């Protein structure tokens, strides 16, 4: 499988529910970043978690990182219709000094009002 | 809040023509990137640029592509002799003090080759 795979590919929930998206990767990383993309629009940076961190919070977002399992999760609590978007994880490899990011396929989140 | 800006937002070009996509990265950032996203697919790395030279490029970034930082603010991607398969959303990004910092993306240029 590829560096940066998200699951599920699509997730549909009701407003107010929590949404959890997972990302797995193969190669050792320096950091992992989560992005949101509204349909046909740009990538909005959500959060960066470094390889020596296990959990980070930003507002309604909670990101965890388990380097032993090479996986990360993004939790959006109390979801809103405006959270409807595609969510991508992107990894910065430990040996790559140039800052290149490798993106996963993304999870398409639909939050129904 | 500082942001990465890209122009144009949409470009339509004839196959075989040259296009230049323009980006203004965040002003105090040192690392610059181009990525592309073919419709319905994932975002792919094209090239990274630091200290006025390419630091890494992908297999996609062949001789058809070139990048330039012509002045202190702009960062351009030139695609020579465009092909139908070059149709995609092209994103510029920049990151700050270290290559391992947050990368901020522009809104993208949708390139359509006809």
C-alpha cells in the first residue's frame, strides 16, 4: 500500500456527531499534517503533529499519532454542516530535508443537517 | 492573515501551448512548492524550491516543466507544450523557517488543456 492512506474513503454523519478519520503510512516521518479541501477549492492547513508528539488539539479537532503503528487519526467533535469537505493527511518523511509532503487519497466527509 | 495567492484561478489553453502559473508565497517563507491534483485523484508533489534552486523534483516534473523565482515575491511554474493530461488543479505552497514546518497552500489554478 501507499504512504498515506486514509480510511474510510467516505463518511456520512449527522450534525452534532463526531467524525473520525484514520491515516496510515509506511515510511518513518518527521511530521504528519492534516488538510481540508472543500469541493474544487484549495487546501486548508488544519494541524501538524510531529513524530515525537502523541496528541494535539485545535478547537474541535483532535489529532493523534502512533508511530509504532504508523497511523494517525483526526477527530472532529460536534460536527457541523460546514465541516463537509475532503480531509487529507500528508506526511513529511524523516530523511527528506526539502519538506516534500506525500498526500493520501483523502476521506470525503458529509455532515447532514 | 498572510496567505499564498495564485493567479489565474482558471486557465484554458490549447494543446501544445506554453502556460505560466503564478504564485506569491507568504513573504517570510523560504521553501516553495508546486503540487498538482488531477480531478478526483490525490494531491501529487511536483517540485520543491529553496535558496533559488530546486531541492527536489518528482518523476512528473520532467523537462516540460520549469520553475523560477524571478523576483523577491513571485514563484512561477512554466509548462511548455501542454498536453491533455496536464489538465489538473495546480497548487503552490510555501513553508517557513524550516522545511519541516507547516505548508500553506494557495487556492490553486485550474488548468484545462483543450
